[in-house]
C-alpha cells in the first residue's frame, strides 16, 4: 500500500509527518531520503512480511522449550525420613539426599511432636542427626520440612519409642585397642545382650570400649563426646540385666587399690601436740588436781579430825592437815614395812582478786617430801619426814614452822 505524507518538522532524530486527514506521525529521520525539509511530500509503501513472521515465531517457540526443559521439567521432592537407631534417651534419624531440581534451597527443618526442634545445618552435606535428652520408654514423632524457592515439601512422620532400661538392643559399640582375649569375650557378651559392634566411630555409636586411650578412633570418640569406657561396663550391664551408668567405668577413672607412698598422709610430728588437743598433765599434777576436787575435801577433813592435837607451835590449820603418828612411842609405819601415807598440810590463805592458790603434791613410792616456799626476802624450806627421828611421835625434833603469811602459796619442787 502506497501512502503519501507531508513532511512537517524535521529534527535530527525524529521527523513529524502529516497525513491527508491532518494526523501526525513521528517517523525516524534516518529512514527518510536525504535533503528532506519541511513541506516535502514523501511516498511510503507499507506491506506485511509473512515469511519473516514465521521465522520469528519459530525462534520464539524454541526459546520457550529451552526454558521449560531447564526450569520446569522437574521439581523438588519431599524428604524421606527414617529412624537409624534408638536408645533409652536418644534417637538417630537419617534421610535420603534432598532433591531440589532447579529450585534454590531455603531451609531444612526438623519437627518433633509437631513443634519445630531446629534447622539442620548444611542440609546438602548432612544426611543424619542425633536427638538426645529424651525420656525413657516414651513415644515421639518426627518429620522434616523442606523449603525452596519453588515451594515447600514435608516428609512423612516417623514414630519412634525410646527403649526401656532393660532393653540393651540400642547399644552400639565401637572398639578401640583391646587384647585379643578381651575382644573375643566382649563380642560374645554384646551378642548375648542383643547389642551390636560397628567399625569406626559413627553418629549412632553410643559407647567406645577400649583399654588404652590412644589411636585415631579414640580421638574421634573424644571429639564427638562419646563415652569411652572399659570392657567391664558391658559385663556389668549383662549381669544386672539393664543399662548402667558409665561414671564408674570411664577409662580415666582410677581403680580402687592400695595407696601408694605418695598418697599416704605424713606422720605426725613428735613432741608436738595437735593444736586442738590440750596438753596432757603430768601424773603428779593429775594427782594434785584430784586432791583439789570437791570429792577429796571430805576425806581430807575426816583425816584431819582423826589426827588429833599435835605440837602446839603449829598453827591450827597445819595441825588439821599434819600426818598423825602414834604417841605411845611405837615404831613408825616405815619401820613396820608399811607405805607412808601422803601428808598434806593445807594452809589457810587469803586469795586476792585475780589470783589462785595452787597446791601440788608429789607422791613417792616410799617417802613423800614436801617443800613450801615462802614468798618474801629469804625463802626458808621446811621439809617434813615421814616419821620422827626418835619415834616418840611428839614432834619436838621437827623444825618449827610458822604459818605462812597472807598471799603465800605452795609450789612443787622436784628434788
């Protein structure tokens, strides 16, 4: 079709053309003949190119097919979850590698009893997980939820029941360095209790049994916080018919035995009494304390009453406490072969505030000597023998001794 148009305004990029019915058409200036100016009339032939249209249609359909094959032929699949192992307090779950097709991964979450337990780290690399801290003999349900850029998919629910304390089938053992005989007996014990032994430390390994703490497997078990126990733990579980705690069977636990020389306590120092124990008094001091006790006062009073009057030069208090000898001139007790009675001469004294009168008596096997020290300038010692020299019992040959003044005290002097 031929169309005649009048050139209106000519610019560098766009030219305005006018139709016969006064309509404006913007037309690229580069498509017009050269030397066109305002007022020129140009003829434009317009026609449809069907061949070109068919080629363009074919190109477009081919592009759509490539896009569909690349992004729409497949879609992400729902995860497939299953239980790998269960014990009294833990469950090991595993699943097939997730299929994302052409979608992008957003998250992979684990749900327990309908509530989200957490996201799986590195879901493209990890295909198992272990849930610990569960209750004994309790039923739980688990399922996975996969979120992608193409949508959300959930796995089927897996119902797992934890074992009873008497069910030992969930024990999975990895062995370390063991003697041959111990390894054979351990294998038989594991078979009897229904447990299993696996090669290498895995995620479902519950216990690592060894007698020596070394090796690559031992290091991996310690890194994964797997209990490292001795073979006696399996024997104890079999004997008790139930799973036992591993605290007493850890490899690094000291076994009971005789203490070594380094563990023995040091002997107590000689001649050094303990801080909390009061020093023990000497036998004479103990006897003196016994005589000063209230129980000994009535006995002393009775002895003084039976003694009777003696030398008039002695004070009344001294006469009450002096030892009695027979006045008829009979032999003394020492001459008769009898042990002499201890003589005590209590002295009446006034005790000042803050002071104590102290009297100590030293007893001998055959003869008793008492020395009284008088306070003051020159101290005179008065010594009493067990009997008179002449044996008359009148006491005239005894040295005269005045009553001690106020404030005097008796002190023990060892001769």
